[in-house]
């Protein structure tokens, strides 16, 4: 056994085997005192303080701790590392005093006092045994990561503590966290802080070149750091795909044989993960290419340089589509600081950031809790198994969003997991017994004789990287079945167990064979996709566009069943899918297929087209042309299509255009109740005023002046039409009796163009709108050339007429030009001959 040492705390000494003191040791006396008096506490300690391994070993010796301590870790890799470290500190193997329980690995015994588990495993434990018999304390490590499983696990533990186990201790531990909020959730629990220990880290901002892929900039930064710095390098990248690309680039460009490149992400085999974590041998350097897994949960020895891409990959759930997709996002400020701190764990270090320093202000303070953006169907099912139809009755740090809960309930009712009151059904109990997301559990249960293949599909989906990284699920399954690795063998055994559970449940089979595409469609009918447009482009039944590389074999398939998708926007990347036949679609999703008559507007032909469709959501399976129905829906479709082209494309007559101008004039003069007949307003309300008058019309060419007359009359009531004729007449009657059309389109107001002789004898200026608006007079010569524009005819007669008369007499001597036009007779003719 290694040497043990003793250190002082308030109230005496405690025995703690270890190689050296840790920063968290200074906080342990306060933590012990708090948990001796209370059943909950919060410990905030930075990465590297030692809380993960030191706290459980200390608390197991407390007087109140007669049972096991459960330590929750966010990932299997972190759980294994923590268990191995604590066991080594005790000079034991994992499975003795310190045990481990994660997917594919359970190492516990009767001697086990500290059990390290992943957060998802704990949820299963507490649901199976709400009183947590034999457990003295539950420790939530790295709670700042705010996974959905951690939030649910804490909520269930609080509920169990309040209702069944007042003596159960709950300790929430985190590196960066709003301790006051968590303390309030735990009933104003005490908050203990450990300052930790870190060396200075110099931060250098390299920026990014947007025209380049992130992998190229990261590779450049690694080469720069290798040349300028000593020690090993930890590189943060968003996911496995980027890590593999950077590893390929570095393999081509690193010339130093003493540099090892080690990937680190969840889908790797355990031996590969261990290779990344262990210290580099003497005389060698290591470049660890890691996801966010290395932010806080792990200690990688020998690292004094960090290169941060500033990106992370997170799941995002869209309730309106029922779709969870992986999205690459910028890290939070807290995550960036944690990554940076990794360079200063054992000596002064350097952090290279691939963004500009000014970009720090745009980073979110903390990572968004998964509960706010996740598929809540598993949580809803777990809560129903707990006996709660309404998850909001539990105490969550952040309440689950109502839209996601509603979508989760809808899905679970649809797959017969919940009844109308939110209670677990017999089928729901079988679904919950399988440690799989509800859709995948239903796929396995409803696969009948194909349960073995369905379970293998579920295994590939939940255990990332099995069978490779290709997009074709059929190929992945073949590789998974022949993979000789320990992880694959363990997962095959697990899948076989799921298949046996499904057979024992005895639910009716919903597929006829073990076709992978049909099985995926059984789980995700809303992700059945049909090829469209360019090679590799697909439309999913939920309406989302998605694509695969045009060179991918799947790009040539007419239909796919999509199992996994990444990215956002109008088109997302298909990560994993299987071909599916139309016959399989009919068999699996026939009850979802609807036959509808669709009427659409063909912009090119400016006409309606009708067809009978058989469709699954947005995916059209077959179609047949039809005659356009003569109904209101067709008329509305034609009206909307015309509005999209522009209201001015309608065959308006001059009289109708003038009517619209007259109404617009009175609307400007008076406001309500005159309707708005502008192009914009008519386009906005086209279904209301035009559609009722074009029933049976199937094209723009079929609309005539009669249709538009009727439509306009419906917009201008009879009483307004009477006023319209009086206050905005179509014509002005000159003293000569000539009827001159009034132009209502001018920006200055209504106007007429009239020869000046026709207004002789008129001593008042003509007006409109009941005398409120003067009619603009454009006075013309006998040759119809403009001579004056006026809004005051009497003033014109008295003023500038004399000068105008002199000019006109010289130009048109045969026409009468009286000195007093008010007393003269109006005329349209020249003077009679001989006068």
C-alpha cells in the first residue's frame, strides 16, 4: 500500500491515504461540518482541486455514513478514471472499496462503499429503488455541465429525500456554478468554496480565417505551438469528425518522431482513451485531440499548452419537428475559462484561442442547460414511472419547457406508453424497462422476430462509433457484427439482452422482416425521406430538408429512413440512414399515409393544377393529375397565386382603375369608412374580396372585367357608391357641356386638362369631396398645350389672365379672347368668319 498521511481538521485528525495534499483539502472541514448538521450541501471547486476523488474518500469515514456513497459522473470515461484513481489511492483494484457501474461495465462487490456511476445509470437506480436502500449519500460531480440526466437525477433524489429518506445526504459539486441557486433548490443548503490551485496561463488569440475549415486552422495552431512551446498539448474540437480530420492533417505535417497524436472522445475504444489520458513517456510529447469531455471531468498529465477551437457539439431538440439534431455552437465563457485552465494545472502554461479577443464579450456566460433544449420524452417516461404525470411537480433548477413537454406527452401517448391522463400503460412499462430512448425501445419491442436486428440498430445508435462512421446503417451493422473489439462484443451481448426482453414482453409485431430501413422507420416515421432536386438532397416527412454527400451510395436511393441528423438551417446533414422501399413504408407507416387532393398555382402557366396525392407528412409517395375542383378552396389558391404575381397583373379596365383612384382620393380626404383599394391592401386580403367571385375559374386568363366589377362592388357598399358619384365624380362637366374625365392618379390630387375657353363664364373654382378639395385645373390652349395650372380659377381670371390673353391673341387670332372671361360665353370653337 502507498504511504498514508494525516492532516488536521476542526475536531481532530482524519486518516486519508494519498500521494500528496490537494487544494480541496482546505475546504473539507467546512464540508464535513455542514453534512454533519444538514442533509444537503454545495461544493464549488475549480478543475484540478481534487474534489472528485478526495471528497468521497473523506465522507465514507463520517459517522452518518453507514452505507454506500454514490458518486455521479457525466461520462463513462470520467467515471472509470475517478474509480481507478480512488482505488489506486487505497492500494486496491476497482470493485473492492471503490466500485464502478456504467454501461457495458459493472465492477462492484459486497465490500464496495463508494460506487462511481454515470448520471443515466443513477436515474435507473433510483427509479428501481426510490428509497435508495443502503445508500448514505449521493454526490453529483461536475453538475455545472447541466446534463438532462443530472437535472432529473437531482430532482428525483430531492423528492426521495423529502418523502422517504430525510437522512440521505445530497452533495452537488461543480467547477463553475451559481451556488446560491443550487443551494436554494436544496432548501438553503450551505455553500462551501474551494479556491483550488492553478499556475499562470498566458492567453494568445490567433483568430480564424472564415474561408478555411476549422481543422486547417487548428492544425496550423498545433504546429505553431509545437515549435514555440514545451510540454504536451491539449486541443479542444467540437466532435469526432473534426478530431479525425485534424489527426490526418497532423500525421502528414508533423516531422518530429517524438510527438504522439492521441484522439480522445466518447466513441473510442477504452484502450485508445487510456492512451490519451496517461502521461507521455519520458522524452516524448503528446498532442491530445479532445472534445468537451476533457474540460473538467478528466486530468491529463503533462499538459501545459491548450489550443481551443471555441466550438462544441450539442444536441438541439425542435419540438415542432420532433427532431433532435447535433449542432455545432460556440462555447460559453465558463467553458472557455475551464479549457484555458487546463494549461496551468502543474506549471505555467499557454492557451491559444482561435478567435479574436474582442469576441469574448459575445460568449454566453454559461452553457445552456440540456433540459431547455432536449427531447423530454425520456424524462416524461421516467417521471411517469416515478408516479408523476406532470414533471413540473419535481424541483428542477430550470423547469422543463412547456412546448417540449407537450411534444413528449404527444409522442408517448401515440406509441401507447402513456394513457390520456399521463399514467404509464402496460406497454409503457415494457418501454421503460428497456434502457433506451422511448422511440428505440418501441422499435425493439415492436420488431417481433426481427427484435435481434432492431436491438443491434439501437446499439449502434446509442453507442457512438460502433461499426465505423459511415452514413449507411446497413454497412455499419455488418461491421458491428464482425467487430472483434471488447466494446463491440459487450454491446452485442447487451443488444441480445434487449432482444430477449422484447421477446418476453410479447407485444404484436409491426414489421414483417429484419429490413434495417423498415426498423428505423418504425422508430422514426417522421424521418422517412424522399430524394429531391440534386443528387444527395432529400426531404423528410417532417418537412425538414437534409442531404448526404453526392458521392455517398445513399445519395442514389429514392427513399431513406434517417436515424440521425446533424446541423440546422434549411438543410441538415444526414449522419446515419438506411434505404427503405415504398412497400416497407406502406407496411410500417401505412396508418400515417393520407390521400389528399392538392390544388397548387403554377406561376409559369398562371393557372391552377390539381393532383391526387398519397403522402406521408411532407413526403409525396405517389400522385395523379385531376381536374381542378370548382370550390372555394381552389378559388382561394388562385387568388393567392395572383397576389404573389402582383395585383397589377389582373385585367383592370380604365373605369375600374379610376374607381380605385376615386375611392383612394376620398380615403385620403376623409379616412374611414372608405376602404383601402391599394395594390398592397388588395394583395393582403385577396382571399376575402376576389376569391368569392372567381369560383370555377382556373387561371388568370379566365378572369374578366365582370369578375372584377363584382369584386369591387363588394368592397364599396351601396351607400358609399352614392356618395362616391357625388363627391368624386368620374367626369367634370364644363360650362360648354363637355364631359371631361377626372384623373385621380396624380400625386398632387384629382385633376382635369381642359381648354381655357370652355371655362369662360365660370366664376367659382370647381371642387370635390363636398367642396373640401379643389379640383386641379390644367388649362390648355386651343391646340391642347398647357398654359397654366391653377387651384384658384377666379384668382387666375383676375390676375395672370391678362398676360396669358395677350400671348394667346397673338398665337391664336381666330379665337375669342375676352378681357372679362367671367362674363364671356364659353366656347369650343373659333370666331365665326367675318367677325
